[in-house]
């Protein structure tokens, strides 16, 4: 399979996935997207193996690393600031704002924990320590 | 500022007008990476640099030159 065909199938699958998920949420069947997403991911992995050309190389991974770092920083900082602000605003009333703020703040904390675990792992892996 | 130049475009034409696609296939990377390398927008890893040199059958220094 050529990379062009793979890209076309990928876009087609993405459109089906988005459409089906939107329809499922609107119609109140929130569980439908779960098997659809899992099936799509498995299908993509199987199709990717059939592509004879190089799909991703070191430049693609390098771009992905930079993009991930930027996304991590933006989300981490934004979630922390907005989260703490919403918690402070909704502190007295225990309103939805408080719950949203708490979720965002914990998400930021969770992201930081995952980042540092991954950092320690890769630092050990590439530092020659055993 | 240190800079690494490359002779990929010239070497491609010296090797029977080898296409970017063919070089990418031989070096095991994408055509977009070859385009980025030729335009000097991307610096390859040592491994890819060796693969490109091997694809042309020349020494690494003939493809990449370091200018301090």
C-alpha cells in the first residue's frame, strides 16, 4: 500500500469516527464511540504495517517531540492557572466552577507527574546508568 | 555560529539525476526529510547522515561539511 492510499484511508476513517462520535453523543448513546475508537486505532495500526514506504522518520519524530513539549507547557500552565482561579472563585459555593477548577488542577498535576516519570526513565536510559 | 552544509542536491544529479524519492527510499527516510535537508532546514542524525553518504557511495565528509 502506498503512503497516499494510507493517508486517504486515514482521513476517511477519521471522518467516520468524528461523525459517529458526534451522532452518538447527540443521540445520548455515549458508549458507542468507545468500541468505534478502539476499532479505528487497531485498524490504523494494521494498515500502517502494510505501507511499504517510510511513514515516519527521525524528522517527523523530532517535530513531534517539539510539538509535544510546547503542548505540554501550554496546557500545564493554562490548566494550573485557570484551575486554581476557578477553585478560588467557586470555593465558598462549591459550584460547578469549583469542580471544573479542581479537575483542571488535578489534570495539570497528573500531567506533571507523568512528565517527570517519563523524564526520569529516559534520563536513565540515555545516561548510561544501570 | 557553527553551520553544517551538505552537497545532497549536487550528489543526486551526479548520480544520474537520482530523485528525492529514490534517495529517501535508499536512506530509509521520507522525501520531505530530503527536501528539508537540501534546503538546510533540518540537520540529520549521525545515523541518517551515514545512510545518505552510503546511498551515494561516498564518505560522510563529501556529503556534509562542518563550518565553525
